[in-house]
C-alpha cells in the first residue's frame, strides 16, 4: 500500500515492546551469519525475501526485508547498497513500485534493500490505520518510540548481513526514506555515521535530541511546497483523527545538519518545472547539503506512484524524479576519509 504518511500514532494502541541491542545483534551475526556464508550460491537477479533474528531470549525478534539483486551480479565484486525505508503504515514490498528503486537498481547495478518496520501489535497482521509498521525515528512518538524498538540495531545488522551475503561495499552504503522513513533516515545518518556514506530523507524531520556527527555524512533532502503533513513553515497538522500541534519548520532539520558539517552560505539554483535547488557545499568539516523544493508537490514521493486520497496527502508531481536525483547524489558521495575528525565540541 502507498502508506507513506508520517502520522503521529499517539492514539494507536500502546503495548510493551522489546528493545533490541545493536551490540547483541552484531554478536549474533558473528556466530551465525558468517559461517553460513561460506560456499553459499550467488543470489540470482530479482527480489529475495530475507529475515534475520536479532536479540536473544525474551528480546529475540525476527525482522524482515527484501533484497533486490540487479542483473549481472556475480557475488565477487563489491557493489553499492541503497536502503529504502518506507513511511508509517507502509512496507518494504509496497515501497518498491512506489519509488522505482528496483528499476534503478537494474539499470545502475547496485543492490536495493527494502526493510519492514514493526507494528505496535507484533502478533497481529500489520494494518495501515490500526496496526501500522513504524520506525523508531527518535521522536519518541507512538508505541514504537515508547517501547524503544532498536531499529538502528536492525539496520546495522542488515549491513553486516549484506556485506557477508551480497558483497556489499562498506564504502558505498546509502540510506533514503520517505516520511517516517525519512525521519528514520536522519537517525541512521546521525547514529550510524561510521557506516553510512550518504543519506537522502524525503519529506521528514530530524527528531533526534542529541545532534552530533562523528563522521561528515552528506545529506540530500527533498520536500514539496504543498506538503500538508510537513509544512515548510511548520505549524499545526490536521490528520483524519487528530491535529498535531506546532510541527517545526522543515528547514530546522537542514540547519542542524549544516551546523554539524560547518557549511557556508547557501547557493540557490532555479531548475526547470518549478524546482528550486539549494546547496551548501562549502562545509568545513566535510560533506555537503543539497535541498530540493518541488512546487505544488504534496506528501508524495516525487515522480513516484501514490494511492492515497489527495485530500490527505496533496497532489503528486513529476517535476522531479526523486529516485534519479538521489542516486546521482549517492554515486558522487562514496565514503572517504574526512579532512579532520568531527568531535562533539566542534
């Protein structure tokens, strides 16, 4: 389903969840995944349903994700990886046709990964409104945030898995996402900066309270000027069942990233079809920030497919294809050594 809305599920059922330790997840892979990789067949082109078990004892959880392998993959040469994180209520499977990252993977030769978030009721079927898959994006909202589900540990464990089984290049691991998945992408770039080469959130916010980078992760951000759930200037957001008060301006999140990278003045470039590009490429601590505003676009993946009513999410736009733009940005930003280490006091 096209369930990419970053809705606050404060009214959705709260139940006890298990927090998963990234350290525990890494330990599991050290004892299970690595041994299984020896002599394994090369994955064939197409989609592969994968799952990994993270945690142990009562904290053990099975997490699922889809790995899309491009034609020509031979399992020896290191290849880039792009994580695509779905929005609230969505799924990895649903993100594939709505963003086109599988098609881009086939054309460019990288591996695309579509993970699943976790619903508040893990023993019941995931449903868009009543039991939506969510990401613990640092906002602390909803049952997933309250119960502190360790999605960062899940993503770190997936990177280990992909490096072992899919020849993932550690220097070219990228993350993008939409809405709640975009906010999770901010969290991934911030907290897994030592593993992620670049990030590209689309229509989300940086909710994390502790904002410091240990590595200069480049950022590309895209949002529509008519996004009803992420207004450019912030304010109240009306949802089908409630109103969220005082959502911050979109650019507050970008300013935090610019600050962490030590970026200089912005440079604005008007592109065709009502797209404004803003770049901050003179960053003293490395990396850069690119920002695209798409005129008339609502809360929809730019250039993608939408199945939700316009009265909820606004209008689509083909003025910019987010998947194409993001991939070009990722290609230009493999992980390199920073000019100087970033410390908390920088």
